[in-house]
């Protein structure tokens, strides 16, 4: 777990994640638009993003193919808000004409010290 994610967990008690795969190119501008919408429309002030390129081989595990996996990480979010976040990201990606698939979300992830 990265130090930034650990800091979120320590500050807020737990985190929630939302993960998508985008199959065509997503640039910095596209990403910025979605992140601003999350902050402005939903009032989310704190988030972290993890972005990872998927090779065809890696993507085949999920029956996806090649693409970019983007995971948004937030302080703990209530269930109804998760749906709002998923919808907002989906609408943003559609508006930007991206070919994408929502993969999963996780909620209430905690980190325990050893």
C-alpha cells in the first residue's frame, strides 16, 4: 500500500475504491476533466488515482484485452455515494467518447499495523 493511501486510511479510518478500464487513449486533459467533476459536482476534496497500463496478457485475466486501468481512491464513502461516483465517471468517459468498462468498487478498506 502506498504511503499516500496509508495516510488516507490513517486519517479517515478506511477507504473506498472505484476501478475502470479504458480501452482507447485517455490523456491528461481527459483525466483532469473527470477529476474536476468529482471534486466540483460531488464535493469530494480528497482522492488518489492509480493508473496502470494493461497488456493484452494482463487484460485477458478479466477477459478485457489491452487498456488502461484507473482506480480512484477516496476516504470512506457511503454506499449511495459510490453509485453517484460510478455514474459520474461513466458519464464523463462516455462524453469524452471513451470505450470503457466499470470493473468493481470496494468499500470500507482498512489497514492494520503489524
